């Protein structure tokens, strides 16, 4: 089963100035025209990874297969993270909190054994709402802790098909509120929240940030870092068709994720782009140029700018969905992961700097 799980788990450079809506629209049209007339740029290590990926059989994402994976022990789940770099030297601590559907597991990652009061990163793993765990995404959580020099608390939210929407956003919001008020459980004092997650976790980042804007937690949200997030279940975008097959995250697997998750596509708690974005925290939004979700991310970043939210947009050129957790299999992705996290670090530093 670990081999099957690894296959299913595998099935989500350029720092740019903050976008204007007009520039984003023009850029999307230009990119669409270019895609129609030329093959997109694919990095050599991405091409090698895709060749190896498609050389293996790809099992269907059936309800039964997913439920079997969800029964695997933590060690087997950790083995699925073989495409990512190891956790490395960080302090970890496991904590359990009461959640809306039962206990929620949390894990602290920190490069320091002790630290003074400061922000905490709340991290939601990816996996199409049906896969992934604290263990499969431990490498990325540890890297965020290293690059931002902040404690990271990873959240084990409920997965579909056993727990369809809105279980995941319910858990994501509840966990963040609890973490904000319970720093002592981790031996820390939290003064602010940085919300982050990849893919499905990027979606939960955006949904939770909106919920905490409308009803604040014990400490404020100071930044959000959605990594190649799903932002819109209500419509298709050009990148959905451009990268529908051959780039790992394909139309078939996305349809399966959507079927199991069973979200209301018109609800802002599933499609955060349909909600009001004014008043959201400063944002570093990350996409990949070969990702079917790319245009959703671009559109959300543009809408943030229109709403007056300080926004930085980073698109990994020649990279595929999931690159931040494929840093062992795709070595060049480490540079991009470090780069967008340093953009986030700079945005946080700018908030603390006195106005000139």
C-alpha cells in the first residue's frame, strides 16, 4: 500500500512586482496566445521527473483506495514523502486539540528549541482534500520554519471522502483559532498568525484568512502565503485546458478530487475568489507556470490588488504543481521555494519597519 499511496500522492522563477488588474489580464492573454503557438518551457529536471512519473502505472483515485491509504500508520505516510527533502535539524512537538469533528493532531516545527514572543505559521498540507498529512508534508513545513525563522504548526485536518466539504475548512479555522489562543501548549507565546498551505492547503489558507478577517482570532493574521492554491471551483480557466494532461496534476485526477470533496462551487468557503477580498492580510501568492491551477492563482492575485491588499506574486517558470514538495525529485525547485519564502520574510520585515 505505501507504493500505491506514493503514486497517488504524486498525482500540485520569477519574483514579480505586485500586479495590477490590467497587467494581470494582459499577461494572461499574452500567455494564452503564446501557449497556443508554442510548447511551454519545461525545466530539464521537471521533464525528467515527468518522464519517470508517467513510466509508472497510475492507479485510479477510488473511494476504496483512498480509505485504505487513510488507515496507514504515520511511518507509511512519511514514506510517501520520498520526493521531498528530509526534515533536517528542527525541533518538533506533537499536540492534540479538540476539533469540530473530533481531535485534531498538530505538530510544531521550529529551528529553535526556545524563542521569545512572535508570530507562528499555521500550515495546511496539500493533497486534493483526499490525501496528504502532517507526515507527508513535514519537509516543507520544516523548510518554512528555516526560511522564515518562525515556528510552524502543521494541521491534520479531516479528509474526504470520509469527511467531505466543509469538514476541511471547519477544521482549518478551528485549529487556527485554537493555536492563536494556546501558544503555551507548544512552549511558545504567539503574537500573530502567518497562514500558509500548498494546493488544497492553499485554498484553506485563503478561506481561513477570510474567516479570521470577519471574526478575528486571539492574535491577528499578519500574512498569508497560499502556494499554488485552488481559488475557484465555479469555472474553468485557460490553464485548465492547456495543462489538462502530461503535467502530473491532470483533469482526470482533479475531477476525482472534486467528486470526493463535494464542495459547493458557489460558496466562498470553497471558491474564495467569489468572496470579498478587501481587508485580507498582506499576501505572497505562489503559482507554477505549468499548473492547471495557475490562472486561478493569477486571477486571485489580481483581485487582491484591486481590493487594495498588499500583494506579491511569484510564478515558478517551468515548474509543475506540487514543486515545493518535490524538491528531492526536482532539485531546482528548492531555489524557488527558498525565493518565495524570502519574499514573504521581506514583506513581514517591511511591516515591522517604521514608516519613513
